[in-house]
C-alpha cells in the first residue's frame, strides 16, 4: 500500500479540489506580497513621522523647515506641513489678509492631505480583508467537494474500509487547512496594518491642530503675514 503524504494527496486530488487549492495558493502569494510591502511601507512612514515631528518641535522657523523638506520624499506630517505652508504662501501671494480666511483655507488643505495620505496607507488592505474572509469558505468548499467525491467512489466500490475512505477524506481536509493558512496571516496583517493606519491618523490630526494653532497665534501676535 502506497504511503500517504500531503504532496501525494494534493497530486492525486480531484481536478475540482486541485483547482480550489490553486486559487487559494494564488491568494496566499498575493496576501504575503501585500503583507511584506505594507510592513515595509508603514514601518518607514512611522519612522519618518517620528523623525519629522521631533524636528518640528525643535525648529519653529517655519520658512527654514519648509525649505529643508521641499525636495525630499514627504509622508504623513511632513506632507501636511508642506501642503499647509504651500497653501499659506499661495494665500499670501494672492493678497488675502484676513486671518480667519487664512486659517480656514489651511485647515481645508490639511484635511485633504490627511485624506490622501490615509488612502495611500489603506490601499490594498481591503484585499487582505477579503482574502481573510473568503479563504476559509473556499477551503470548505474544497473539503465538501472532496468528501462528496470520496463517498461517491465509496458507493461505487461497494466496500467501506479505512484504506478506501482515508485518502479521500484526507485530501478534502487539506483544502480547509490551506484556506486557513491563507486566512490567518491575511486577517492578522489586516488588523495590524489597520491599527498602524489609525495611529498615524491620530498623529496627523494632532499635528494638524498644533500647526493651525501655532499659525493662528503667530498671525495674531505679529499682526502681519509673516510666520
């Protein structure tokens, strides 16, 4: 009697079950690609955010700080600062002097920047959520199909023994195992990255409030357009 192994069970599975395993395998490759890419991207964003926030707190010369990041790769709070100061410069160039109008326009610019940044960070997270949700059910479909084929074969054979039932049941259960193998990392990645994005959102909103308050105070104290 040929000894059973996972590879032999997959190789000898029915076409339908093999097709389901192939689909799950593709899901797994895509999921891990997203997980690795998001981990690297968000780790860098968190590091750059911390670095810029420290620089912002120790250097309140906005013009110098603005010029220093003008030609750099900006993310998160540094992009907010750049867009906020760019909006201020446009307003100043157009001769807008009213403080309330200046603050309102900068606030809208910051809100738009936050939304754009979050959209970039959340990109493809829905794919992880989808794979995490549907993979167990796709694996279960393979299991049901495999067990159904096993019992059909058993009925045609007319004799029920462990050696005749075991291979069909085993190959069917492998489909569920593969489905869980895809779903668990996808769910864990989705939850981890969603938490990271939520934390970045809090930091960006806090930074935006601080930036607006600082600009407002400076405009009031200076009675001029210089910040």
